């Protein structure tokens, strides 16, 4: 059991969100700092509607946040949700920790042979 256990459905939704190459690229770009639509469109060479779709998916799984410009509400700024990034960093650090790997006997014929050798 992981110390930082998260519901499997939530894990799968984040994996699915990041498994799309464009969403992966968007998230990686936002890890460099906040950005607006026009900067993301230009740096990632994505159409506005495709970018909006991918940003919505990332937002729906809680990986990114958005806010409107205080002066001109037509501008929207996107950023990585820091709390979510911290949480997922901890989860994956624990999940992929090689110290979790335990030694177990093989269950097939090879395991039976090894078990018999230990007995004799």
C-alpha cells in the first residue's frame, strides 16, 4: 500500500490526460511558468480550438488552473495547479520507488524446483 494512496480512477484520469502528446506538451510548457492562449498557440503550433480542448481536459483532471486578466477579461492565463503537482509528484515518487519491490518465490515449475532444492 502506498503511503500517498489515491483513488485508482483518479490515477487513470491523470494518466489518460497526460497520455495525449499535445496535452503532455502543453503541461510541460506550463511547468515552465504561466502562459496565455496566444503564447501556447505559438510555441506549440496548435489551433485555438484544439488548444482549448486540451486545456479543458487538463483543467478537468485538476492539473492546471486558469484565470481571466484583471484588466481585459478576454485574456486567460493558464498555470500548473501547484497543489496538484505537489500531490502527484509525491504519489509517483512513492509509486516508482524501487524499495517497494519485494523478493518473492516464483510460482511455476522453476519456483517448485528452487523450493525443493532448499528443502534438501
